[in-house]
C-alpha cells in the first residue's frame, strides 16, 4: 500500500496501462529527493502494480563489464522467440538501484546503451545481442552525481518531498493497525509532529514506542507514553534531536560565526555528518545560515529555542525545559 503521492500514482497507473497495451516495458524511472520519503516503497509498489519481477541491485556491486553482463542475464525472457521478437505477453523486469548515484561510470555507460536500445555488445566487431525489455528504476538523494548521458535515459522523474501531516496521520494509523496496537488521536499527533514528514522516521518512532508499551505492560499508546519515550530520546516537540538543539545552543552562545570543525568538536559529530545530514534541515527551517565565515543562528532559531523551553526568554519569563521527566 502506497499512501500519499496521488499525482505520482496517477502517472504510474497511466504508464503501466500504456505499457501493457503496447506489450512493452515501463519507461525508465528516477526517484529523487528526501531520504525516507518512500522511494523504495514506490519501486516495490510499481512492481506489484504491473505484476513485474523485482530485481534489487547494489550499485557498487557492478565494478566492471562482466558484473553488468551477469546482471543482465537475470532479466525475464518470457514471451520472446529465439530472435528476440515478442510473440507472447512479456513481463519486463523492474531493476531497482537504491542510491544509484554510487553506480560506477563503467556500469552507467553499459547500462545506458542497454536502457535505450535493449541490446548488448557481443564482441569488438560491433555485433550486438538482444536483451529483453526491462525498466531501470533508480533512487537517489543526489542525481547530480550521475553522468548526464545516463540521467537522460530516464523518461520519468518523481521528486520526493516530506509528506503532509494528513498523509503522515494515515501512515501512522496504517502501521499501528498492522501491528495490532491501539493508539489515541493525541498520541498520533505527537508522533506525527516529531516525524518531520518522513515516513521512515515515523515508523522508527512507532517501533520505539511499541517497545516501551510492551515493557510497561500497557495495551494502548497514549500521549503520556509517547512523551516519555521522546523525552528519553531527547527529541523535542517538533522533532529536533539533542544534537541539533546542541548545535543551535552553541551558535547562540557564541554570538557569532562558528566553524565546522568547532561545531564537530562541540557536538561530537563528524564534520561530514554535520554538513550533509544535520545542517541542511536546520537551514531549511530557517534556524541557521551557513556562510564563508562560518555558521550563525538566525532570529527565528533563537525564538524557537525560547518558545520551546531550550533557553530562557530575554526577560527571564520562561524556565529551561526539564528533560528528566519520568512516567509515574
């Protein structure tokens, strides 16, 4: 079941119907955008919708030509005669690459030709052998790392953004129902508020709360339980983690630009993880900015720290949040 992405589903339904009518493969498809927002789930759903074989491939496993050739030998050849002509209904394989931006250049070059012409070079005399139709589906958070000729082979591109609260609410109920556990509406809202519109994060939160449910011998996930679990994990009311809050507090206390290396020391995180995983979200929310002189917190970021109890208001009217809450 794929929740949300209504426009995507309409386009895919159209593509599947057309492909089956013409007895051909779906167009090669690129799924790009935010991590944890359903790219792999979409690839699996696409395979189920069309009744196609699903072949997951690790990009780094294709180090040379022989690796690529062995992969292509696994494609479904049902419905073809010896010459490669379609004489029955075919079942094009969905070849799925997660993190396709890691695919070596040699593999991109060979697969690029196969994707466009469905042939494979047989020898140095420019002779080719036929390949059964297939659809290459690639998931990535950075398609710019792929070569342009390879990217151009993908006729369908779907960009993934964080989900709406309404869709996240549906996903939360779907997973708790699947687990056979009851949950209160307030608890659902608290989980959704902390999941940032990312289904993977939401499911991880549910799993952690379910563990606490079993440990405490409870039968219903309520807001008291979710609050306890999130407090223990150091996740605040809108999903900021202890590390992110610590970064913002450090920038606030410094009252000036702070370099990446210093931030790494303060937070005990690697510079790469800060620049690629932590900072982008804080910048996107407008809590900090990154410039050549260093990182600085914004007025919006300071207001957030005050309003959510991470620091005192300038007039001293609000105390710092107590994260030592324990369930009574």
